[in-house]
C-alpha cells in the first residue's frame, strides 16, 4: 500500500497532474484547429475529436521542449516530486542539441502521460462515487449509469464493486505511470558527456581557486607568525637595555598582526562563501603588491633584529608601479616567503636583490644589440624579466635538516607554483657557501 498510496506515490501523482495542467494550453489550441478542420464544430463535445486534439498537441509540446530552459524547469519539478536522488539530474540549461532532444522527449512524455492521468483522475472519482451510492440512493437508479454490457440499474447492489474497481484502477494507473516517469527521469534529464565535462571543469576551477586561497593563507599567516615570534624574542632579550628597540618591535608586532588578521578574514570569507568571487575576477582577495607593500614588509622583518640589506632596481623607468599587477602580487609573496625562511632558519644578515632586466632575442642578458641587465629591449625582440635573489647565512641551509623545518617546505613549493603561473622558476638551496633563493619572473614585451 505504501507504493500505491504513500507519500512518494502521492507526490508522483501531483507531478502527473502538473503535467496535465501544462498540456492544457496546447490542447486548447489544437482543439480549436481540429474543430475548424472538420467543419467548425466544438471538438470538446466529441471524444474522437478530443483524442485527435490531444495527439496533435504532442508535436507542439516536443518543439517547445527544445528550448534550453525547459530542462532546468523539468529537473526542478522531477527532483521535488519524483523521489529520484537529486545528484542523478543534470544542472543548468541544456548545453547541446543532444541534451535538448532528451529534455524535449521528457517534456513530451511528462505532459502526455500527465494529461491522460489527469483526465482519468477527473472522470473516475465522480463515477465511482455514483456507483458506490447507487444501492443506497434510489434517485440515482434513474440515471443512465452503465459500462458496456453492465447495467447498473439492473444490478444496483453489484455497482459498489465496480466503483471500487474503478478507484483501484485509477490508483494503479497513477502509481504505475509515476514509477515509469521516475525511472526515465534520470535517463532523459541526467547529465550528458558535455555536462559531465563542464561539471569537471567547474570543480577543477573551484579547486584551483581554493588551492590558491590556501597558499595565500599559508604565506600570510606563516610569515606573520615567524616575524612576530622573532620580534617578541628580540624585544625580550633587550627589554631592560634598549627600550626604544622594544617599542619598535611591539609596534611592528601590532602592525603585522593587524594586517594578517585582515588578510585572514578576507580569505576565510571567500572560503565560507565558496563562490570563487574575488578581486579582479580571480577568486582572491585584494593582495599586497611589490609596488605598494614591499617597504612595510622589510620594516616589519627588520624589527625582528636580523639585518636585511635590500637592493632594488626597477629598471630605467625607476618605478615598481609599472609592473603588471599579477607579477607585482606574486613577486611580493615570493619575497615574503624568502624572508620567512630566513627568519625561521637563518641567523645571519639577509641580502635581498630585486631588479628588472632585459634579455635579448638570443636568450642571453642583453642579447645582440641589447643594453645589458638594465637596458631597454634588444633589437631582436628582447623581453624584460623580474629577478629576485635572496641570500643569508649557511645556518639557513641547516634548516633543511630533519626537525628544523616546521612547514614541510610548503612555502618554497608555493613560491615555485607562483612563479610557474607566470612562466618563471624558483631555485632554492646552497650556493657558494650561502643559502640562496632565486626567482625569475618573465614580464613579456616590456613592462607596462
């Protein structure tokens, strides 16, 4: 009985009646056309003409089912009423004609079957009610009630059995039609190969955005924790002897934590929303740049007590603001990660060099006719690139020993991924007795 009259069966019945209601505009249109074709009669007064109108309406239904938005509307109704798991349906409008054809087939089937079940649902209950009441209401015996060879007036006490049979038949028809539609719904409204490919691409894009957000979070928080730890440690060591340095370190700690909390809030907000919407359409919050934030980064890092020498050469124009926005953002993060490693694992001074240089058409600095590392573009298609080099004491190399690292090298891996996004590369390791991080980011045909 649950399959015939349970909640799922009743919802499927409602789904079929909805299909019958959607067919009515088509049916009314075609019954006018059929009536006019046979001499201007009312097709509704004739069962054969009504059936002909119904048959003529189905091709119109199939044509309108080809519209792209038919599928999402059908999916919404089937998901809510057919009792089919939602993940078996396709999402969004049909992308291909094959998907539109399947949606049209479902649309025609739903409305066609729904119209038949709706008609039966309207006709059978009143007739069954008369048959059930016939033995008890003598006035009903004068009505012309009969089905084929069965004469209800001649057999009034058998009529209730016929009424019960009609109701049972209605329930069986509705339940059977609902089960068939539920079985065919994922076949006709399920994802096509194009839908699966598009969904996979969307998931890949979402994962890429989330990976970048995780990298932003690691770089911002990791650097802040390293800097704050060293600043607090340096301030503690000179608490009694150098109050001025302590005040400077505490101010740097305050500034570092405030900026980091802002970045953390922005990244977590995007992760909670899960929509990948961010500044510049990249799914990322507004990030610090080399042009606007490098000086502050160096000041906060120096407050930890480690000497940092920075040599900056933005090229002939002398302005970091002319760097492409994405190159300026990624370069800032690479510098930040290099300083974080130096603060965590090094003990000596840090030497940082950032410059824009020109490579000639032959792939060598300056090329033929080039102007060296600081000149303009060479005559054979020279291009500019940003080079970041950071070196510090060999103690940093010891940080690679087991137990010394606390991040598993994810920061350097993230820096390499950032450079790879721009077609560049990152090298990190011992070099001429010191630990060196070197990144090269191509900037294309001149910096704009």
